[in-house]
C-alpha cells in the first residue's frame, strides 16, 4: 500500500511537471511518503494490538497467569510482526522513490 501510494504520486508529479529535476522528484516522493507514513504505521500497530488483546482475552479465559501471558510465543510473534511491518513501511518509501526516479529516466539531473 505504501509503495503504491509513493510510486503513483511520483508518477503523477512527473506527468504534470515533465521538466522537473530528478532531485526535486525524489524530494517530492520522500515528502509524500513522510506525510502518509503516520497513518499507515498507526493502522498496522492498532491491528496488531487488537489481535494481541484477543490473545490476552483467550489466554485469560484459559486461566493462564500474567507471566505465562507475557512469555507467550504468540505474543512475541505479534510483536515481531508489528516491528517488521512498521520497519518495512518506513523502508519502502526511499526504495520506491528511487525506483520511480530510475523508471522516469533519472540517472542524471535534467
């Protein structure tokens, strides 16, 4: 989702301003990504936190102690997925921006 947002936005900027310099195009892509990253990461975090709350409720219904809940493998997996999901959303911004620069014909400034 994040890569699609950045790449289509950079493409639209290039279509509407065909004479834009490539470094300005990259700056535009990074700014667009920075503007969108907050909502994307928040959505991921709240989805994983909601899933963890369901896990807590299930394990509490099974009469598990708080120590077992916090040491749960499933909880750890959810935390790892949450961290890697957020990191991948952040890393996809510069990667997709630079790929669009290359696709728009930009190894050099025009």
